[in-house]
C-alpha cells in the first residue's frame, strides 16, 4: 500500500522467473515458498485401461508394423536435423505418417479366416473381466471394449460389404466356439436396453471405421450376433436407422454394410425381417447401387421362411402400396429385370396384405385402391387394382359402404371399376354378392340424376349403371330346375298310372313298354348283368388274392428298383436342366414381351386381310348368285328322275336294300355265335 492510502498494482518480475527457467535451477534457497511444506500431488485417476492394454498386447504382436516404420523414422530424423522443428510439429508428422500407413491398406492378415485362427478367447475374457472390475455398474463399457478389441484382433481387409458369395450366417459362422461363448455370455448378461444401445454403437462404429479405411469384422460379428439372437433389436429405433441410411446413401459400400447388418434379423424371424425391409429398405429401392441387393434380401426372406401365417401383421396399407407401384408401374427407377424379380415375389406380399389371414380388413385398402384407379393409370397397374377392388368387394361387404361414400368425389374411378365389372361380368358375377352390387348401383343411379350434367365422368357412370342393372335383371336359363321338373313329372305320371290300375303289370306304362319292346330288352339286360356280375364277383373273391400275392412277390423288387431309378433320373434331369431352366427364366419373359408387342400388329393385319376377303367374296357372290340359282333349279328338277334311275339300274341284285339287310343279319349272327363260343371256352378253362 502506498503512503497516500491507495492500493497499487505491482507487476510480476518476469526477468527473474525467465532467468531461473532458462538456467534450469531447481527451486530452493531461503524463499518463503521454498521453505514451506512440500505438497505431494496425488496420482491421477486411472482411466479405463482395457482398450489400451489390449492395444499394447496387439503392439507386442505387431512388431513387424514398427519395423515398417523404421525407415520412415530415419528419413524423418534427417529432415528434422536439416530443419529443426518443434516437438508438437514432429508429433504431428508422426501421426500423419501412421495415418498414411493405415490408409495404404496394409493388414496383418490376408483373410479374416486367418485372423479367426489367431483369436484367443482368454484374452477376450481378460478384457471383459478387467472392464467389469473397473466399471461394475456400467455394462455398456463391457460390450464396447469387447467389440473394440475383437475388431482390432480381426485385422484383415474388407473385401465385400455384403458377403454376397458367402453363407447367410457368415462371418459369425466361422467364429471359434470359445470366442463365440465369450461374446454370447457377455451380451446376454447385459440388460435388453443396453443391448439395443450396443447394436447402435456397433453400427455407427462400423460406419466410422469404413470411412477411415480400417477393418470392421469385429463390429460386424457383434451386429450379426445381436440381430440373429434378438431380431427385435433392428426395429428398436427405426427413425435413427432410417436417418443413418439417408446420410450414407451416396456411399454405396457403407450403405450396403448398414443394410446387411439390419437385414440379419430376417434369417431367424420373417415378421421382423419384413418390417425392416418395408420400413427401412423399401424407401431406397429406387437407388441403382442398392436395388439389386434389397430385392435379393426380400427373395431370401420368402425362400428361407415357407410358413408365413405368423407374419400377416407385418404388412399394412402404408407398406403395401409402394410395393404395388414398384411392381406394376412402367419406367420406374428399377431396371426391367429387377422389376420382374419383384413381380415374382409380389403374390406372397399380396397374400400377407389381403389374404384370408391378413390382419387388416380389405375395406381398409378399398379407399386408396379406388383413388388410384384413374383412367390414365398404366394398363398393368389398372388391371391389378381392379382385381384387388373386386377382391375387397367380395370378401368384405363393408367395402360397398366405402364405395357409396366416395362415389361423388371419385366419379371417374368408379366409372373405370364399373366398366371393368361389365367387361368381365361372367367371371365377376360368380364371386360378387349380386344383392349388394344391385343396391349400390341403384344408389349410384339416383345420385347421377341429382348431379349436374357437366360433371366430369357423369355420363360414363350413367351408362355403366344402366348396363349393370340390365345384366343383373337378365335371368339365366334354369337348366337345373328344368331337369328336376321333368324328372318329377315323369315320376308323378308313373305313380298315378300305377295307382289308378292297382299294379304295374296292369298299368298303361307297362303296356307301352311291353309293346315297344323296351321292357323285354331291359329285363334281358338286367338278367345278363346280374349273372355276369355275380360270376365276376365270385371269381374275383376266389382268385384275386392269389394272383395279387404272386404278382406282388415277383414284381415288388422290380417296382422298388424302378421307383428308385425314376427318382434318381428325376433328380439327374433337375440337375442337368438347371442351366436350361435358368436360361428359360431369363429369356421367356423377353419372348413374351416380344409376343405382346407383335400380336396386336398381326391381329390388325389379319383383320384387315379378312375384311378385304369378305368384301371381295361379297362382290363375287353378287355376280355368281344368279348363275348358281339357275344351276340349283336345274338340279332340283332332275333329282327325282336321278333317284328313280339309281333305284332301277344301281340298287338291284346284291346292292338292293333287301340283300344288304340280309347280309348285315348274317354278319351279326356270325359275330354273336363266335363270341358265345369264345366265352364258353374261356369259362371252361377258368373252371378247369
């Protein structure tokens, strides 16, 4: 404090401090601070050493990596001697050099299989145990450390982000059993919420490591294990996964890796796999670099899961209609071959959405389907929508109520639907409830009369309503009722005749049958049928078991051998014809497309030629008709004379009607005698 009573600011003595620092003298002497008690600084709190200890172990195993850097360090030392740099700058150069080595793609193992052979389960156990000791209440650290160490150990190049040519459970399938046991026990010991967070962590770390150009096998194995053991982990946070896919869609390999990880749940659970495909993968179906793999995932889902009954809750209207558009809309972002592959799987998706076991009622699909049925709709899509609408009307009468409510705002679409019903009335009338259709069309007719005349689509709907009402009023010919009535009438007449005369022998029916000879013929036929059926039954009862046992004893080995050979032949045919069938699967759609394109042209040409031929025939007939009438008149005048001449000069002697009749009787008697003799001979031989 100064003498004036005011405080003064004293500047620090920079020169002394700087001098002491420059001289490198230790603090000592007689200063107050130096004479005070010495405070020992506490050791810093140890951080999680599990990752770094594992890295140290890896460094011990990776000495050859350090040897690779010796030459680079020598060059760096020369450069530093030539131009001295600060320690910070030297450290930065060293980091840059290490980064260059990493990005150079040099890995410890050539393949992941070689890396798997070097995995030591005891090392992983030690890592997990150390982390548990340091963080007993934080299982998230256990899993993160395990995944990091596993990823560092599997230092092999990433060749294919989707493992296209590998089994569906690769690379988890080649993981050694002891290591798999460590991974399984560690993951299952953690709560489900922690497992969900760990799955997200592995996805993000996989993306990060791929961006840095480092291997990702460790994180992939953890992702695959979680997705297969707990498929619902892939749907726990769908919005976050969708954002991750959007941000990486311009990096195909990274995006394909994420899709691969999310799709692993479908190998065990079809419902979860469909949910992932419809909500996460379907929005990216139009991306060319991803579309083929996404469709392949859907094909494998239905290929690996034959029973789909438990998955009907997976598809609703929101998921179904994008698939419908991709399948039937031409000129989409999908290539034609990919669209055909999607069309092959579409019936199964439709069955899950609208089948008899579907969770959603068909009336929930009807409004959206009707709104899409515009006159300008592509033909293939329009046909499919019409069939789906008819299916909704057939299976759920509530759809008729929805249709009536939507009619005024969807006149054009309603006209298209009614026109389709008219064009396919024979097929549609068998499945649709005609009563509901009639009530609905009558309501439409009343609405049409109340509607303004200039309303678009009104006239088309009016004409369609009239034609539908006429179709429903036109009765079918009742063939069943007619036949039943005739039979009932015959039975009634016969019964009345027998009742009137007392017995059948005294009735008029008996007399008519007897006079016409039908009664004698029927009695004789009945006697013969009874006789031979009795003889045949007796013979079969006696001899069939004997002959069957003999035939079975002789032919049974040959039949088995024949069956085995037929089975082997069928399998051989299937194996040999596999390339041909694959070629046909590829070429037949192209041929069918060509036929579809050419048939209308050919039909138009044939129609044109037929019309020309018809016109020419009419012209020629107009010229030939008078002459033909003259010839016909002359022929009719001479027919009678020609007939009498033939009777007198041709049909005489052996060719006369009487002689021909006698010859036919003689032939019939000979055939009858021969057949009777042959029958008697056969009976004698059988009895003998």
